[in-house]
C-alpha cells in the first residue's frame, strides 16, 4: 500500500498556565506559554480501501480529533482521496500533553500535501477543534491567549530539559476546569492582563521559577490526590520546577540550562522504577516539524 504522507505529532507542555474568567462561550480566558517537546505520535496516510475515511489507532477507543479534522476539511471542500490514517501513539492519552490536539494538527499540516487547501481554512479549522490545536500547527514556543486559540509565536526559549512522569489514570479537561471553578481558582481579568504583560517582557529568556505555574494544578490534585507523589518525586530528583502538565494528570519536571536534558534523563532513570513509563525529553522548534514522508 503506497504511503501518501507521514507526519510526526509532537506533544506540548504548558510552561505556565494562568486561568481567568469564564467567557460567553463557556471557555475560560487563558494566558499560557506552550512549547513542543520531542515526545511524539506518528501518523501515516494511505488511500482507504473501503472508499471512506478511516482512523486506525490501536489501543485508543472513542472520539478522535483526527476524525473531526478530516470531517471539517471535507466540509470545507477539500478533495483528497478517501484516507486511512494510522496513528501510532506515544503521547499519553488524556494526560494534559495535547496528544489528540497534536494528532489533529498533524492531520491539518499534511492536508495541503494530499489535496489543495488554503492556510486560512486550515487555521480556522484548528481554532474550532480546540484551544491546543492552533499552537501545534507550527510547533515551537508560543504565547497563547484568548481561550488558548490566539497564538503568538515566540523565539526559542533558553535551553531546558523535561522529565515526564505519566500517571495510570485519566482526567477530563472539562472536569478539571469545573473543579477549578468550584474551588474559586480563576484569576480576575485585570490580573490576567498583568501576567500577559509580565510574560511578554520576560520572554524569550528563561522563565523565572515564580512564573512556571499551573493554575489548574490544585483542581487536578483535588480530583486525583495521588498525583502529589509524582510531583514530590520530580522535585526530589532535582527538577527546578515540578508541575502538573496542562489539565493533568501527567507531571513534568523542568530542568533549566544547557545540561537540562542530561539532568532530566538522569532523573528519569532515578524515578522510573516507582513510576513506569517515565521519560525525559526536550523542546523541539518549528523547523523540526517537517513531514516524515
């Protein structure tokens, strides 16, 4: 079977995530710094034998954002042949690392190689699919505002490494936001504006530890208290900052400096016996988002 295209779908991390008031559409105003990391899924595109689009993702059941991306492209008049899209998952599922969004963004990146589609249509579809998708179209660091769909690319950040500690549980993003509201965590619009200005002034230099904060972390811990053990392990292994990634439950440790990836790797070795699946990675720039085929 001839492969039409291949794409790598990189996980994202939120180096900071500040949550503000609820918008009229029910989503929250956010200020966040996204970055893409080396942990990735892989998508392969071939012509579907059945004559209809098909998504194959072994071990993952239920709705898939790649199917939503494909449907939106078809609705916009995209005329690629019927596709079978096979996804090899390496990014933890429902873990706060944007795996589904990364896969959808990879689908949208590949679309123009499979049939004509303009960049504006792709951007509009990405924004409709979810707050994490636009930031993963281009990859690399970006400042996200609005509900995360307004993406301002940033210059590469100062070097760092990332310890990734997956958890044997899932958290619904919607549930975490509801718990955040119940706990009264969202910031005022004025405070969010101040933080946006502070981040713009600080970047692209290394974020100060006091800015590496996830406002959703208390809500994730309230729903899944066992996450606290992974946070303690990351801190104990030498991370400059340990935090829940996105809406969780994955925990990341940030290791600043040119030796950050090496130190993150050593930390992964130290904690992997207690937390299976722990790995180390580092940031990847937009130039590394090239297609595989």
